[in-house]
C-alpha cells in the first residue's frame, strides 16, 4: 500500500463522514438497534449519576443544617437551665427591683382534714 492510496482512503473516509455516509459504508445499519440501546444505556447512566450527585449534595447540606440546629438547641437549653436556677431567679428579681429573696428555711406542709 503506497502513501497515495493511504491518503486517498483518508480523504474518502473524511468525505463519507462529512456526507453522513460513513455508518452506511461500514454497514452499521445492521447494528442500529444495538447502537440505539448503547446510546440509551449511556444516557440513563449519566442521568442516574447526576441524580445521585444531587442527592448527596442535598444530604450534605441537610447534615450541616442539622448540626447548626443541634448547636442552637444546646445553647437554648443551657440558657433555659440557667434561667431556672435559684440564683438566676434571685438576680432577676433584684434587677426588676423586687425585694424578694430565697427562703432561708424549708416550707411547711399544711395537712387538711
């Protein structure tokens, strides 16, 4: 095979590609259904991959939001515990100008008959 034959073949292949005849020249019409099946299979694979990536990104965002809410909840719980302590109640009453204080002796229980 000489170089002129090689370049003639290359030109012939390029011309067939340009005209859309390449698949017909290599008799790919016999495998049309197989080619369509592979195309569909690749398309579905790409689509599923994108959906999985989107789902994982959403799960990561949700996990970050959950972590932030846990921190917020812990801060609120600590603030509520602090508000319910006796010393905090007494300090708050003094802030409001009320002259109440914590009892010095325990409460007495009154029994009814």
